[in-house]
């Protein structure tokens, strides 16, 4: 146990001194560079399916999908909002550039619910033991699903009751995700309930073929939040956005 704890602390220490770059080379031999990505998690419909590596997908394992990182690579993931870290193994492909799509357990372990900015650093094959140790030393998916995201889990403490949220003024839209191509964007739109499909506004991502999709609603924060919770299973990147002034 002490060895595993020391190993993880060493990873954490190295992460703070690594340079951050936007260039996406992902060379297997580069174990220093920090890559800024969007952290998301798999929908449950993929459970039991074969990944690009041939392994069967399991929400309880610390795995992830990425469009380019070599399959079998171990990656240290840091949630920028919470500072929490986890090691994942890339065993699948994700068509969305700039996204690290993790298992639900890995995402919950670092406090991700929906889509949040993360830093990724490639690790060498020698980190397999530390990756495996997490499955015994970190909370199970069932435990993580009941914890308050961003706060530590203690099995001896009751689950806190959330206080009523304050009313947020203004009008809001819903970002539903980023597609790698326009064809992928059309397929994403078709997965929306029919009444919302005509309200989607696509935006090309500068310097890539990617397309960001915004559901123009112009509704209260509360109503948009309700829709967000219903769509998160299908669209794990879904995030509330302030509506542009010219549309209010």
C-alpha cells in the first residue's frame, strides 16, 4: 500500500513541473508534456461492447478513449477544477478531437460530471502496477455515484443533503457536444428529441474539422438544467451556456 501511495505522489509531483502545450503530437516516448483536453465519460449503452483494443468495455475499470493516443498507453489525468488525479489506460478510439472519454468510474474519481477541462500526461509501461492498484484502493463506482462531486468520499460519513440552489437570473442555451465532422454532427442532432432538432446551431471549431453544437433555448437556468440532466446519458458533454445578448 505504501509503495502504491508513494508511486501516485511521485506522479502528482512530476505533473506540476511538466510543460503545457496545445500541439497534439502524443508521442509514446514523451512522458513530460501536459495536454489540455475535455474530460467526459461513456454512456452506459457501450457497456459490454468491444473497444478498439479488443477489450470489453466496463464502466468499473479505469480506461479511456482518445482519437490518437496509442492504445495501451497509461495516462495521468488531472481535473483542473478539483485538482484530483487518476491513471487511465487508453483502450478505445474517440472520434472527437480534444476529448478524453473515460469510464464512469474514472471520471467520477476526479470529480467529472458532464464535461470539464483536464490535463493529460502520458506515462510509460512501468505504471501498469499503479494503474491496477487503483481498482482496489479507490472507491467503487457505486460509492462514487453517491458522493458529492468535488468532495472527498468517507464511507463512515452519511451522504450530505444538498441545500436548495439559488435562482439564477437570465436566459440560457445548452451546449450538447462537439462532433469530429459535419456528418457526425448530423448524427448527433438526430439523437435529440424531435422537438429540439431544429433548434441546434452548429459552430465550426477554428483550425479543425470539428463542429460544436449549441441548442438555442433562451430559457431559465432551471429549465435548461432539467433538460441537461435528461440528455447527459446521450450527450455527456452537455453544458449550460449563457444565451447571447442578441437572442434574449
